[in-house]
C-alpha cells in the first residue's frame, strides 16, 4: 500500500495546522480541532501507512509558540504508538 504523505509548509496558526492536516489526510467531519481529537484521529482513525512532513519548523515554532511544542510532542507520541506512521521534521 502506498504511503499517504502530508506536507506542512509555512504553518503560522493553529487553525492553519488543523486545516492542512484535515485536508491532506481527509479527516472525518467530526474532527474536533483540539489535541484530544487530533490524537484520536491520528492514533486510530487514519488508515496507514502515512507520514507527516513538517517543513520550516523554526518558522512555525516562532509563530505558534507553546502550541508548536504541544503539537510536535503529540506527533512524536503518535509515531511511537503506530508503526505505520512517520513524523519528519525539516
């Protein structure tokens, strides 16, 4: 099965982060746009294999502040939880 790839570029708002993930990975309509909902979707509802590539992370870190740290930590945790998911930082 081919790997689904989500590429995040120039993410500067939390809404933009959720919008891009939802669009590129075809999140379900009930996605709640918060960390708990993000975990639920990524850990169990998205069929693998898939990867998220977050480009220009320093730009996003500067713009998102503490939200960036929480999002990156959650993506790291999903990568530990799922063998068919990869989180790539660029």
